[in-house]
C-alpha cells in the first residue's frame, strides 16, 4: 500500500506551535460553515445527490465535500443508497424544534383523515405546507411497500413539479414570478420547465382543485394532491398520495384525495380549536 508523504518536514520536537484562541475560533467557524454548505446543497438537490452534485452546489473542493459528508454519515445525519447520499430521519428529528405552520390540534385532526386515505389507497399519503419556495411534509403515513419512497420524502419538495407543490403554488399567485425567475429545473423529462406551461397547469388546478405529478419529480412515480383550507378561507396545506406508476393511477384516486382534503377542511372549520392554524 502506497501512502502519500507530507511535502514539508514537521517542526523540531523542541518547538511548540501554539494556536491562538482567535485562530481556533476562526477554524471552528470555517468547519461549521462548510458543513452547513453541504447540508444546504442537499436542499438544492431535492434531498438526494451524488458527491459530484453536492460539490457543485456547495461550491467547495470535492475532497472537502467528501470529508464533510463522511462526518455527517458518522453522526447518522446522512446515508448512502445506490451511490447517492440522502439525509436521514435524524435530520427530521432535529428539525422538530423548528415551529411548523400548523398547531398540534390541527395535526391531530388531520391524522385520522390521512389514515383513512392510506387505507383506501395503500400508498404513501402526506400533509404538506409551504416553506419559502419549497414544500415541506409535516405528516405522512406509508406502508412497507413505500419505504424506499419515504426516504425521498424527508427533504423539501419542489413546487413546480410535485403535486403538493403545485397546489401550494396555485394558492400563492405572487410566488409564481419568483419561482420562474429562479428557473424551473428539469428533474425528469416530464418536468414543467417553462412559465407558460406552469401557468397553464396552475389555471387548471385553481379551476378543479386537484393537482397531478406524472413522473415530473421522480422517474416512475406519480402523485395527486388537493388543497386543505383554513378560515378566511386561507390555504394552510395540501393532502397528497404518491406512489409508483405501476401501482398508482392518478385519475383513479383523484376523487379520494379530493374528498380527503374536503373532509380535513370541514374538520378544521367545525372545531373551534382547529382554527388555531399557526403553531
């Protein structure tokens, strides 16, 4: 085995190199900044990425990204599946301290609705809210057959090419120009990448109250979503079902998803404490 030798001699044994407290703090901050850059890169890669993709988005040397990912893996924050790195459930646990856009009571009202939808579809079902220019799943139910998909649902969801994202985008017209200015990234050949195409899709969503993702986000997966309304009415989130195309036919379950969202809306309006949407 050949090992790389240092290019400079170490200092004599009698010479002590002392790092000042200021240098130590600078070094620590630099390391922390690098770790944060890699974590932010996962968000830009929709939660799963190769080392090359992380390097590009983190704007760091590949060797540095490799070292930071190694540290995150040793801490249980990152795992590798099929040569791609994914954030683990531990990240979700840490994010539990971040206030969500819904109250505990609202979540209690939503869970039975999600459970009923899961029983009728047997696919992964979720309740999502908008966080900036991404969608975030705050509650989900799935069976063993959807465990692989569940790893992809840990991270943020793009608004322009997922069913939950399109519902949330349709409910906030002012966000459309912001998203288009950032660029509509093609995640699959079916992704919407033009402002005209996205505007047309949003018009249909506002008219019919249902959104579809036909392998636009993940190849081989499809999804359906419908809005959940709070007082006002104000769009507080969206209920969705996502599954592989060989099991899930969007048009066949669209009515069930829409009915689940309507049930959730009624539950929120019929219970006074359910009106406390903000967490």
